[in-house]
C-alpha cells in the first residue's frame, strides 16, 4: 500500500484481513508489517502473512493529515497438486500438475528440469509433450508426457500469474 505526493508523513497504517485488524501496535504471530521511510513525498507499507488458508479481502487504511484513505485487494488462495510416476526404464510416463481454487486463469503453466530443458505446450521437444487443459471451474491442468523415461528425474511444474509464480515438483522414478 503506497501513499504518494503527500506533503506530510502518514500518521497511521492499518490492515484488515477478513475481520482482523493489524497495526504497528497490534500485530500477531506470522504477521509482519514493514513501513518504508518517508522520502520524496511518498511512503509505503507492506503486510506479510506467513500463512493464509482461505480466500480473503485485505484492506489497507492510511491516515494522512486527518484523512483516511483505503485500498482493497483480494487474496486468492490456490492449491497446486502434482502426480509422480514409477515406471520401468524406457517406458512412457505422464506427470500431471493441476491448479485449483484460482479465481483467474494462470498466464502460463509449464514444466522444467532444474538447470535443464523447459517444456511448454507451445513448443515441441523430442520425446516430451505438454498438454494443457482450458481454464474452467477455477482449475487448470498441464500434463507432461515423457515418451521413454530412462532415469530418475524431478520435473517442476511452474504456474505463472502476472506478478507471481509457484513451483511444484513431480518425479519419475525408475524401477
């Protein structure tokens, strides 16, 4: 939350999450408020929540020169699940990655290997195919089809939104 073009330093910052209010004097475990220095007629305040398990509305309130201004944002809690596979060497394997509970469509879902290749639905890589479902019912799925798995390998599913991305690992184990 930011105040810009203010001739005076903001007097108070308050955050409300669901119905619980937080301020510099009323904090809680797992909740951190950080306020920047007042410089060039601007100051910002950031609220960090260690864990949040349900969608919530968050409101930032700031008082400047006796006037209170508010800004409201929604927190969209998503769940990402992956499915790993155990296969015989040289066999095919399909890994899945599903995001659920999302109020908006991810801008991308793709797979990658740390320090290695990236696999996207828009590109073709020999022996690897990504199939991505359409976004529906607050969910979207991406599958990585591996034509012939030859070694134990971790693959990471990356779910991308405009300003955030989230990773979840799935494995192919050879027996």
